């Protein structure tokens, strides 16, 4: 029996585990269909995958050889004239000196500053996504410090076989717009949503997607949500929809909350 593992997508290494779509014209790693209600697309866009916003090195420079831009740092060492005075640099009030530890004059004397209580633990570092990370990973990482992961990958014997994207309703404008069409849905408390569920063609018909959804629902319940909703496309082809079809969600324990020919809403209480 294949070994099943489900992991959260929280960094670039886990992002690389997201499996390809059965239809190669789509790609979970570049899809912003749910994040952009106006122009979102499920299309495969390879240009989104390399790191972006990374400054290019000047001609003749090795990658990463450019010194950082720091107005308080001394200039890099070069061949200089020993008979000329050394260039002056701006004073840096935050730089360490031989006379004592680093000082921050803007924090001194303020309530809650570290000097107020030497026994109190420092602020807890929250996980973040690097600014040069792929655009989709930045979408998935928006809530890491507060909500947690927005996606999970299912592995079979260490190989990626399934993908699920989820989160608070506020993270997905298209889902929010769809939900606003149906006044009969409860408005409080707002549910979590599952926007995408998929497995590779090789992993289908083995209950893998159902197991992944069950894991996501358990996770959402532990985060305090009372319900989760999905918005499938009723007539979509199996390989062209990120949100599966209504029959799948009924097998996963959801019930039909709004019957609609195109975009029904299914809901599961947690």
C-alpha cells in the first residue's frame, strides 16, 4: 500500500511539490482565478515561476557581487592613495560601537520597549514569504503569520499526487463575489472556503482527493471555523475545473446549500 503524507505549502520547497494539472494548459502554481475576481486566470504561465523582482547584476558583475545599498555603511575597499585622508561616512546611530551595545534612540523610554522588562520574551517571529518568491506562493503566504497555510499537497510514497487550496473567504475575491449572489446563505459567522482540489491522473479513483479534503476540513475546524463552503462549476469538464463537481463534494460530506445550474454552493458544517 502506498504511503500517504499531507504537507502544508509554507515555503518555496513545499511550493515546488505542487503537482502538475492533468490538463497542461492549466497550472496550480500560476493560477490566480480565485484571487482576482476581475481578471483571474487558471492558465499556465511559466514566466510566473522564476523568482521575480530580483535586481539584475550590472555587466561584468558576478551574480550577487554588488554590495548592498546602505547609506550608513563605509564604501567598499578599493585601491586608494595612502597620502589622502579617508573618505568620511555618515554617522549611524544604530551601528554598534566600541563604547557599548547597539542603541535605538527611538525606542528608549517608550512603554513596552525591551528595557522595560528584561525578563519578558522578545516578540515572536512570524513566518513570511520572500518578496522575490513566485507570485502564486506570495498569494498562498499572505496569511501565514495569522491564519496559517492556504494550501496542502498530498504525497504518495514521497511523490506529489494531490493539491488543495483553501482559506478564509476574505482571501478569495471571486468566491466572495459568487457568494454575494445568494442571499439565502448565512452571513455570520462567515465560512472558510475550499477553492481548489485536484489529483494527478495517475492518483485518481483511489479516494486520494477525498482524504485530502477530510484533512483540510479537520484543519479548518481546529482553526475555529464553523463551516466550509465550495463553489464548483456544475457542467465543467473534469480536467478544466479547479473546484471539482457537485457529486464529488456530496461524497465528501457536503450538502447542497444553493441549487444553481452553473455555480451551486455546497456547504459542510465543521
